[in-house]
C-alpha cells in the first residue's frame, strides 16, 4: 500500500495536474467543484500521505474509513489540510467541510464527485431539524447591561470606549496571579516557560461581603465567578433603573454561563481543611442559583456550561423563557476566571495558544486563541 501511495502521490502533488474550478457554487462544503484529472482514489492517497507526515505515523496505518482525528489530526491541522487541498485540486472549501466529512473516504468523494443525491428520508430529517415557528413571538428588549472585561474598566461605557479606540485588553500574566501554585518550583518553571499572555482583570479578589450578606468565611469559600455574577446582576438592574427590591418574589429568570472550575482547585485542595461552604461555593452549577437566592427571584435559575458558547446559549435560553411566558424578566450572561494554571498550561502544550497574544479569526495567518476572563450580564 505504501508503494502505491507514493506512486499515485507523485502524479498529483500540485497545480500542474490540470485541476481547475468550475464556476458552479453551492452551500454544501465545496464552492466550485473540481473538474479535472484527479480521481477520488488519487486524492485519498494524497490525503493519507499528508496526514502521515503531519502526525508522524506510517502511511500504512492511515485508513480511509476512520475519522481523521483518530490519527491525531488537530483542528489546526484540519484547517491546514483544507487549505492545501484547495491549492491542489483548485476548489474553494468551506471552513467546516472537514468536520462535515470526517473520514478520508467521505471527504475525498465529496470534493471530487460533489454532493450525493439526498436520500428519501431527507424530507423527514428537514422537518424534524427545522426551526420552531416563532410567528406569534414578541420582541425582546435589552434594558440594562453590566460588564467587567480586561482593559475595559467596569462599565459598559468604558467597554465601548475600548472597542471604538481599537484598544487591546491582552497583557502578560499579572505578577501575583497563580502565586498559590507557583510556590512549587516545578509549577513555577512550567508557568514561566509557557505562553501566558491573556485577558486578565485588574482585581479578582475584592468583594463587598457585607453588601451581599456574606460572612468573611463564606466569601473565602465562594468562587469569584459567583461573586462577580452577584455584582453584575446588581449593576445590570441599576443600569436598567429597575430597583432590585421590586423584583423580589417575581418570575425573574437567571441564565448564566460558566465553565471554569479553577477556584475549586484552591478551595478543596486540602480535603482535611475544606469547608462545607466550598461544596456550593465552588460549583459552576450554583452560579445562577446564588444570584436567584440572594435577590429572591422565583423564575428559572439555570447555569449553562457549553464551554466557549456558554454565555451565548444562556442568552438564547433567556429569550426562549421570556417568549414562552415562563419569565417576565430575565438576566443572562456569563462569567469566567483564570485562577489556576492547569488549563492554560494544557492549552499551551497542545499548541492552541497564539504566541503573539493576537487573535486573527478567519485570517490566513490565524495562529491560535487567547484565554481571557471577565463577565457580562444583560
């Protein structure tokens, strides 16, 4: 198999194969179909060689029928693969085609032969996957907003100023950040070696415990993400000119996204000294509940964890709750804090973080992500 791969690969390694793009376009992954000499078998062979080289595995171990990610192909590799196929075959591919066709066989067939005929059950699938009918729904108004983002102060106005001026909230790791962990020489060395540029808030420790009716002991065992959610909720209501006491006992829904549990690594790191307050204080499931409890809101209280889309999904759920009548008022948003090094070190090891601290989404020179903390509530 390896010898055959090399032979076919030598016949299809560049634009000289005479492959050109058709002017026809579609919305199914390939914009402009391949129309030339390359066959599905040749493209499969080329892809096997490419993946073998990218992952350092023998070509013979790369098969057509297994998802490419099983061979160690990262998301970044998938994007690079799509780009090289575009140059090789002379087509324009959508960014998601490698995810829609995860195996070598399906991707090669899709690119060379185009979209297969829809199966008879396609109509049924479209029906069940179709959007809900919101013809009778009403508009949703955002009447208040609170933000806390890196380099953007503590008000929505300061956030807009940063955006309008083209400011940058990315900085080096604050000197006192992760000091609870860097007393360990091995962790300190790993942090110093890693790329830790990110969006960091100036202060993640200060909290008005008396205002929010918490004892100092409870505050110490409550995740700063939960504390920030309380502050942002108060500020959003204040920004909307809605007195919080007027909503006590009302059908007010709270939908907050949060996926990081860094503080848990601190609060329960020593089981002998872990306090019961930390059981709820460090749980991401409790972020929305703490807000509902303090303000005495009686609507849905839902913490959302869908990783990077948590806040967006929280807003979506809040809108649905308002439209269904389940909530008369809703608060939605999310919080995130970078309070421990493991996640950043893991992302760094995986080559996911961009070295220059700049995100260049959808650009050909995009090189990774930047981690950041903060919060927002509408």
